[in-house]
C-alpha cells in the first residue's frame, strides 16, 4: 500500500516552469490555486468552494519556487483564525490542533522538493463531515519550509523559525446562511488633565463576527463633547477578513477633549449585505485642578460677599459724656 501511495503521489505531482505569482507569496516562494484547464479572464487568487455535508471535494494547489536553489516544503491543511489584537487574518501552524477545515484537508503529497524556477501542482482532498454546520469554513493549504531558515532570540533562548505561505480556502457548506456582526465591548479611558492642558483619552472596542459567513467589516468611530464639539480619534480599525466566531480588539486615541466635558462615543461597523452593528458610551471628564480652582474661586466670592454685607451693617455710634 505504501508503494502504491508513493506511486500515486509521483503520478499526480507535476513540475512545470515557474510563472509569476498572482497570490500569496513571500518573494521566495508562492502558494496559489492551480489554474483551471479553461481559466477565465481573472485568475483564481483563493479557493472559493461549495459543498454539502458528507461531500468530498478534490482540488490542486501550486507551489512555486521563485528562488535560485531547490527548496523543500511540508504541505498541510490549516484552520484560519483572527488575532485578538487588531483582528488580523492568520492560519494555524502545523503544531496546533486543526479542528475545522484544516482537519478536513488531506493529500498524498505531504512533502515536496521544488527545483529553482519551477512549480509543483499538489492535489488535495477536502472531506466534509456529515455533521458539518452550514456556512463558511475558512482555512488554507500551507507550504512550510522543511528546515528552519533563520533564528531569533526569545526569553533568553534561541528559536528556530520555519516560514510558511498558504493559499486561502473558503468552503461554504450548504444550509442557512446568517451573517452578523457585533460591537461586544466599548471602553473609554480619559485622563483628568491639569489646567490649561486639554484631556486625552484611549478608546478600546471589540468587533465580533457572530454569524456563520466570513465578513470584511468596516468601522466608523465618532466622538463628540459638550455642545457637540468634535473630538479627533485616530488608531486601528478592522482591515482583515473575519472568519465566523472570530473577534478583534482595536484601540484609538482621542485628542481635543475639554478639561470639563461630556464625551459621547459611538462605534458603527458595517459589511456587505447590509450587516450592521452599533454601540455607544458616555463619559464625564473633569480636571482636579479645575475643581480646586472652582472651589477657591467660589470661596473667594463668598468671602468677598460676606465682607461687603458686614460693611453695610448698621453699628451704634459711641456716646459722649456731658461734663
């Protein structure tokens, strides 16, 4: 059986001259969907596939060596996820457990060596479980260099780094599609300034994909103070494709808050298909030095007013004794 599997791998692995990478690559190698026999006017950048629970999908990925020396790769399927900080799109490394699409991907070619300036087309199969939930399951087919190509220092230890490049796979399992976004958290932290310095603040909000399809959300953050005066906000915002169940945390800095202010902050996120979510928060801002100044000013006014009132009080004049 092992001999037969090896023969099948050799029979289905084709080496062809390298072509310019149209999708994911790092300058040394690229991983792209194998072009179709009858390609359309636009080449495939990612895999967009449809399947039903229990169905098997067969595809092929192209690994292109853009360097001047042969290079060996480990090929595997990986789940996609979004990083908590800034919601960046990423694929799980090989040493992590793959529990979704990454676990459904298999190939008889687990390792491949690609000559310089050549490409290898590697077949793979996606076996959709019968209990797979409807909606999008996102992952990728990854080509990781077989040997570490660099090292880095971390915590006093030397870490060997193996770089990897993957072609994204978007597989939609048949069933009811329910897109959804939410702003699950909004925190506002504004300084208590020293007069006459204006206040500054930090905003943190969390965007979550609560539906079952991947979405590319766009966020609008707006802050206003007393009497509607505009507060400038700058910082990070969603810029990556968010997979179902993922969430990202984003931070912004606010400038132009008055020492005494009522700040109203709103976060609105939108995505294609009319998906919409909103969250607002209100914060009260005061300056301790301002409060002290007001107390002193009020005390001065009170003391001055009392002095004036005492000055107006009628006082008995002194009596002169007759001689």
